[in-house]
């Protein structure tokens, strides 16, 4: 008997718990179809950025009177590099429509912003274009000593509330790992209207070009060792919420998917593995998960999910300081 991989995420039914994360890979109809054939449970489209949308909206305010009747976000191009990345605001909506028409798996549109503004209205347009859900990647880098952690969290929550007001479809919030009290913050995100949390985004920090003594953008793909942080926090959050949890960063192999499911993730998302190994990697992961569950006597992914969340593991301390002390001690033991 084949293992049932059916999964619920954000109230949607997915045929498999592996989701293609936001990246250029999910930007075309052809790749969306290939990802569906490879067994993806859903796809997240690349993000449209606050800066792109606000740029176009500002242009609209400067336009001659007649042009103001044109559909919003439909004209000028600012942020041309970003527009090359995700086709820009107007084409983005057409992309959502065409990808939705060509696949039957859920299509999640993505926004990326740092503060409330007019750009949140775009979530409603994405819903109108047929998106099954919206994922908002919120990325704030506080540089002022006058801005506290509380201020930063409130800024995130204001964005969640503002986007929530725009849409009736499910909303997922994608965050990074750098919060002093993540469970409290996650609860705030849910209370503000999110149906799920994507943990974690992986921040790309700038590099320094020594030759030109300048700041250089840098991009490195993730490695499997980065998964540990995600596992800890999904394991801790799982026992405290019924909302959806997506595990992200460092998922490269079937074993990584299984570990994330074991600590309680509803789905996993993967990006670097697919950029490195191609879309076929997703099938390898999916088959690996199915075979492992079958070999270990599970009928479904639901039956396996959460078996090693913090509470279920019976080793609650291992998710907090206990892991640290044990790990340090084990390293100091002389080889036998
Ligand atoms: C080339 C590239 C483009 C990406 N574009 C987006 C994006 O548009 N929106 C977004 O939320 N995340 C984006 N990400 C982040 C990924 O979705 C993911 O959060 C991150 O790579 C960690 O997952 P991984 O370990 O599977 O790579 C991008 C990552 C890469 C490498």
C-alpha cells in the first residue's frame, strides 16, 4: 500500500508536503508545470517587492489626468533590475493568471516588504489574479539605536494586519530567525491575521569587494547544516499553535524533509536544492520520503508528523540549552 502524502497547509490540500520556495525557478509557466510533474505540493512565486510597487504607484500620481483611469500599477518601470527578476508589477499579475491556468497545484503569490504602505493593496490584486494564498516576506533591518526590538516587532505586525485587511485567501508570513522571543512574536503574527508562518527566510548579507573598496551584493546557496535552527524552532512552535508551519532553509534531501515533518512542520519549502540540482531533485526527495515512511510502517505523512516536536520527543530540554551542553560535552570526550 502506498503512503498517503496528502498534507494540509494554510487550509489548502496539497498532494505532497514539499513546496517549491520563492525563487526565479518558479517564475515561468514551463517550470511551474515541471514542478507539478516532479511532485511539488505547491509553488511559491518569486516576490514582488515593496519598492517596485510603490515606485509604480508614485508614477501613477504624476501621470497626466487621462492616465489616472488606467489600471493601477500598470505603467512605468522603476527598479528595472527587480523587474527583470520577477517581470514587474503588471506582468506579475498576468503571470499569476497564466501559471494558475496551467497547473492544478496551489499557487502562492509572494510579496516582500518592510513597512506598511500602499503596496499592501497589491495583495488584493494577486488574489483577484487567482492566487490560492499570499506569502509575505517581511525583511526589516533596524539600524537606529532608538528603535527597540518591540518597535521592530510592531512594524512586522502592522504589515500583517494591513495585508490581512486586503485579502480573504490564506496568508503566510515568512520571517527570519532573529527574534529574542520567537514564540511570543509568532503568536502575535497569528493574532494579527496570519494563517501560517514560514520559518525561516535566509538573509543575504552584503559582502565587501576589496579590489574596489565597495559593498558588493553576494548570494550563496544554503547547505544542509543550516537546517538545525529551523528544526529547533519548528519543534518548539509546533506544540503551541494549530496554525500552519512551513519549515524552510537547508532542506536538500529526503532525510531533511523527514526531520522537519518529525518536529511538526506541515510542509517544507526548498529553494537552493532545486537551483543546484534541478527540478528533478524534488522527485528524489518526494520518493525518498515516501519510501522511508513505507519502510518504517507509516500509512500517511499525517501519522508521522510531529512525532518529535519538543513535547512529543520526551526530551524537551534537547530543544533548548540541553542540546548545547550535551553537544559541547560530547565534543570534549577523548576518542575511544
Ligand atoms: C536566487 C534566489 C532568489 C530568491 N528569491 C526570493 C524571493 O523572490 N522571495 C522570497 O521570499 N525568497 C526568495 N529567496 C529565498 C528562498 O525562497 C529561501 O527562503 C532561501 O533560499 C532558503 O531556502 P533554501 O535553504 O532551500 O535555499 C530566494 C533565494 C535565492 C537563492
